[in-house]
C-alpha cells in the first residue's frame, strides 16, 4: 500500500517542564481547597446537636419508665433481687432505728456526722436535685465549650439518671405513703394508700441515695474510673447511711433506692454506649479530585 497514509506518522508532543510543574501545583491547590471544607463538614455531621441530645435524654428516661411493658426474663430476675433485698432489710428496720436512737455516740453514727443534716457543710445534699442538676449542667456546658464529649456525656448521664429516679418517686408518692422514722420510730410498716403530699410520709424510697447512686453507676459504667470508683460509691453509700441516721428514711428505703439507682445508671450508660457503637463508621477512602490545565 502506497501513498501518504501508508506510513502514518505518530505525533509525539513533549510537555514543557514549566507546564508540568504548574499542572502539579494546580492539582495540589485544588485538592487542598476541597479537603479542608470536607473535614469541617464531616466533623459537623458527627457532632450531636443539643436538641438531638435532649431528645435522647427524654428517650432514655422513657425507656426506664416504660420498662415494665417490655420486661425480659433477665429483668424479672433483677426485680426479684431488688424486692428480696428490700424485704430482708425491712425485717431489721425497727431494730436498727432503735439502736441508732439509743447510741448517738457510737462510732458508726459519729463517723457519719459530716453527711448529716447538722453538719457545717450540707455534703449530703449532693444527692438532691438542687445540687445534682446544676452540677450536671456545669459539666455539660464545660464539655461543650472545651469540645470534650466525655464531660458532656457525664453531665447528660447524671441529669438523666436523676430525672428518671425522681419521676418514679413522684409517681409512688401518688400511690403509696410511708411515714418517716422520725414520725413513726416504732412502726416500720406504717404504709397507707393512696399517696399524699405530706413530706413526712414520703419515706419510700430514699431519693438522695437513688439520685446519687444513679449518677455514680452511670459514671462507673460509662468511664474507666479506676481508683476513683470505690471512692464515689463509698460517698454515695455514706449519703444514704446519713439519711438513715437522721431518721429521714428506713434502712429498707435506702436499700431499694440504692439498687434502683444503680440499675438506672447502668441502663442509661448501656444505651449511650450502644448509640456510640451504632454511629461509628469505618474511615472511607479519601476523596481525591485533581485536574490539569494545559498551558502553552
């Protein structure tokens, strides 16, 4: 075959070194410009809004309140343990209260003075909502300002535990009444129905230890507290013991409140950790965008 097309020439165009350098720089600048907003947007998408966290708070509270409607066999076992422990404590309620009243200078009573109502500082009030809720709010705000998810979770979890136990106590006060030991030291079984607004008949169950135990249980299950864990639990138990010594609650009120608060704190922690595991996604392949601009 002859003619001009018999041996077609292959045109080879060599890129000028300056053109190659400019192309690389343009590609790098485009990639850098795209990467920065992508990282910011991704961080914003991962961060939970305050509104979303409040929705989760309400959901966690409702989950505990509505737990009788979705009880499992394991839940029934736990309820039986709490009921059994409370019943056993009731058998010593009167005798223990009499011993406390007759031995005000005994070391188990005297050692609790810093956590009693007559103490110089109201350390026992750390189990009340008047103290727990402001502290929880402070932790949450500190976490938001410092971008610490741990502090935010600590504040949110403690507040959720308190509101959960307080709601259950409020409902029980409408259904049943029990006189406090100060009002009825010789009759630990002074129950009556329906409930009442009389504070002196709100002995069952102890709110101070339920609130503080709920917070302590949440923190111990949510975080690795190490040596601080027994200190926190010891402080909470001392708060409950101080309320018994002051005649504000029977021993069985405190046992029930402690166990109930422990379960509430653990449940809220499990739900929070479960959400974190669900929302975690493996890192994807980095998005690489580049183009060349021929020059010359």
